[in-house]
C-alpha cells in the first residue's frame, strides 16, 4: 500500500494503490445480512406477521377510483437515469494491475537471542532462531494492486506511476479473467503517470481520451476501478472542482470529484457521460483511508500529452523557458502598476538557458504564454512544460509598466540540469520561494542599465563606485526604515558580501518598520528599485520619492543577500 501523508487537520492525502492481501482477504470483517425466509428475496427481511387479521378494505366508489388514479400515476417507479449501458461498454477496457517486488530482508537485525542454559525450551528456542539466521539476507515478495485502462487495442495501458513503482513483476488482470504480463514503456514521476504494454493474442477493448477542458463543475462523471481488490467497481458522481493544487507535483491541476474512489482505484479512468476518459484517478483526501467524497484525478488535457510522449519516446520531453519565478502579490502588483495580482514574476534568468539572450529579464511579469493567460505563478510551469521543445512562442510580459510581446524559442526541461547546476536551484517551475542563487557571472542575466554601471568588479579590485559619486551620496541615508550606504571594501568585509554582488547595502533596519516586516536585514543589498539599478543611497531615495509622486503605494526592490541570492520585495511607502 502506498504511503499516506497526514495534514495538520488530521486529513489524509492517500495514494490509492492497495495491498494485495486486501484482494484475497477472507472477508472476516464484512458484516453479512441475516438470511431471509425463502418466500422473500435474498437479503430482504420478511415483514412480521400481524397478530390479528385486518378487515378487508371497503371497495371504493367509481368516482373515488377515478380521483385516485391520477395520484397513483404520478408516483415515480424509477430512480435516476441508469448508466448501465454506458458502464457495460467500458468495463472490458478497465484492468486490474497486480505487482510484486522482491525486497531484501534486513541484514542489520543483529545476533539472535539465546535461551538461558538449562532451559527446557532451549532446544526449540535456539533451533527457531538458527533457522532465522540461516534465512538472513534472503528476499521476500511485497505485492500491491491498482487499476489501469487500455488506450490502444494493441495492448498499451495507462496507470499511475505509484501503482507500479519499483515493481519487479507486473501482471494485468482483464475483466474476462485472463492475465498477461506487462512491461513498462515509460513513466513520469512529475505527473504520476506510467504506460505499460502487453502482448494480446487478439485486439483489446480500448477507450480514448476526451477533452477535460470542456468539463464544468457539476457535470456527471463515472469512475471504474479496483478498490480494495474488488475489480470492475463502478461509481458515479459529479465534478466538484477544477484546477486543484494538492502539492503532489509541479504541474498540479487536478479534477476534484465526489464519485467514490478508494485505495486500489489509483490509475483507473474517470469517464464523462460520452464514455471518454477525462481524468486518471490518483489521490483522495480521507481521515481513515476510505472515500469521503473528495477524490482527485489528473485531467486528460495534461495526461494525454504525457502519455503520447511516453509511448513514443519512453520518456517526457517538456519545454523549458529557463527562468525562475515567484508569485505576484498584491503589494508587488501595486508597485508595478498592475490593477490586480496576476502573472508570474521573473526573479532570475538561468545562465545558458533559452532566454539568456535578454528576451526575458528579471523583473518582468509574464502575463501570457503562447496565447494562454498566466493567471497565477503556478500556471506558467505547466503551460511551458506542455509546449513542444524547440517551438517559438509569443510571450506577453509587463516591463517598465507596459505590456510587450517577445518571441522565445523553448529548450528542453530534461536538458536543463547542467545549466542550472551552477545556480544551485531547479529550472523553470521550481520557485524555491522566489529566491535564486546566481553564480558569480549571472548578474549579466539581469536587467542592466545601458550605461554599464552594473559591471561587476573582479575579485580583489577596488570598489568601482569610489570617486564616482558626489560626497552626499557617500553619506548614509534613511529610506523606508533602512539605513543605506555605499558598497565598499569595508562594508563587504563587515557583512561578508560577495564581490559579485553590487548595489546599495543596508546597514540598519528600523524595528517595526515596513521593511522589517518584509524581512529585510542588515547586510542585504538593494540592487534595483522599480527595475532600475541603484548605485548610491541618494539614487534609492530619489527613486522612492519619484514613485510616491506617481501615486505608487509600494516600492518594488530587488534584494541580494550577502552570498548573491536574489528576491523581489514590495515595501509599502507610508
């Protein structure tokens, strides 16, 4: 059984691959209904016999019969519309997946205990543990069950990665009772999807993907799977929510449904009323491990592309933009002149990445990508990953208060590890709380002024700003509750600031100020204010004053830590 994760509210986010022992349980824990008399239907209790016979009913007059007839006709004798015909045509395409894994016994169990000398049970005691020692280092099998569905009559099957992860043997159980060994074609841990292949003697019954993007909250859906080993179980419900983020991966966009799905339903299909797969059941929230009507499915609009790539290449080939992003908060939106908090704020550009040519810069807010609106930060990694490697796409960014359209050519996400290694952070899609760790040369990737004032001094050389500013600029200034000073060899030494960091150093932070509440501290360096490079305390003060005159309520600061990590902070200008 897959591990469960408990939330602070004692809810369980459970991956639903069930243990094999559940499939072969003796059913001792199942309560059976009492046997009914033979004159009644099985499982239906016969009514108690009356103590006295009731008088025969008085025949109604013809007029009374006519009055009661319409009432009898209005009583419904059927429930909601049946889905039996729909389910019947789909059951054969849904399979049970049984896996086994050889697990090496613990070799670090220590020496076996021994019975006291002279004990009457010494012979049996020592004989038992000697046998255990003889089996030390052996293997034992761990089995599990899950669900899947056939997407190609030739034998391609889709399921969850966590259903088959680590399995040494995968067996597919079909609705007609036949079994076939399966091999793994490809798997994707980021979306928890896998593709298997069997070799059938005759074409298999298959189902196709539908378009989950057309589904609305309240639409009817049907789940078929293998909960607790009960194969071919059908449940019906509605779509309860869309675009759910359950922190299962970087591309969370789950469909929420109240159709009952339990452990063992993992990898099974969620159908629309046309019999098309619009989701792959993956997780549930439950305090007990059973269904409480909150289940999550990977939408077909995401899954179908991943499945196609796994079938064709045996791996995923996702697009890569080469930026690091952070959320656009209300304060940041106000500092940028946005009417609402939307888009993804570019916190940094990965050196050597697809947009290292300056097409996208730190401080840009990405509003649209390839025609798709980026409503919030987490939308961007998903739409980029779904794009074709090498494709040229149009990106709408907010820069200097104006929307601009830029063209970028996407790289491949799987090839980005080496490019990002020197940055000590993950590529596009991994925000790391909006903080980036540039290497000593990465400031070249940031938004630089045309004057070249952001050129970095080589290690051991005098500070570039000495003698280039007025005497007043060298005097510490107090702005936004911050005491600011020029970066010099002395201040670098005092705060341990790297030579690659350039800007205006924070020497003190007023307790209780807005800057203190935003987490600024002595030793931080203000690199930019409102996307303009800062070379002196006077420059910071002047820019903040200009923003106030423009009616801005917040000042957007690009802050570098002593070791060069960058982040954006919007500080209220009260």
